[in-house]
C-alpha cells in the first residue's frame, strides 16, 4: 500500500470521499431506523471507509479529518432523528450532550473510532 501522507491528489480524493461518506452515512442511518434498527456506528464508519477507499493509501491527516467529520456526522444524525423534546434546536442539543443515554454515547464513540480507523487507510 502506498503512503499518501504527502501526496496532494490522494489527500483531495480522500477528503471528497469523506464528505460523500457524511451524506451516505446519514442516509444509511435513516434507512436503518426505518427498518427498526439503531445503527449509530454506521455514519462514522462510512465517513472513514469512503475516505480511506478514495485516498489510496495510509494518511494521518485523513484520519484526523475523518475523526472530525465522523464526529459532526454522528452529532447531526442523532440530532436530526432524535432531537430533544424541550427544544429541537441544534445548539440546545450540543449544550445537552451529557443528557444522552450511555448507549448512544458509546455508539457515537465507536462510530468516530471506526471513522478514524478506516479514514487513516487501514
């Protein structure tokens, strides 16, 4: 496997893959919800997988980018499909992250870990 840390075209392809993974991850999460499944690991994993698949090699910067995008994607997906009843704004959701259930927090953490793992080019 080639090293893509200093290769700009691979970094750009990986970044575009990560952004596409954000969209696909949220859509996939919504589809799983419609089927009665809670697949919070999916959004971050798809971000990382798409990033790593498009980059063509290993890259620490892309792993970091995947971590950031996977975190944002997980937060967005959880808020979009499960907003708080008291206030459905995203700002309120972010200010009350500690109110989420432990299972949700663990699933989101696993999702971000998968994003980093795949995004760095495993």
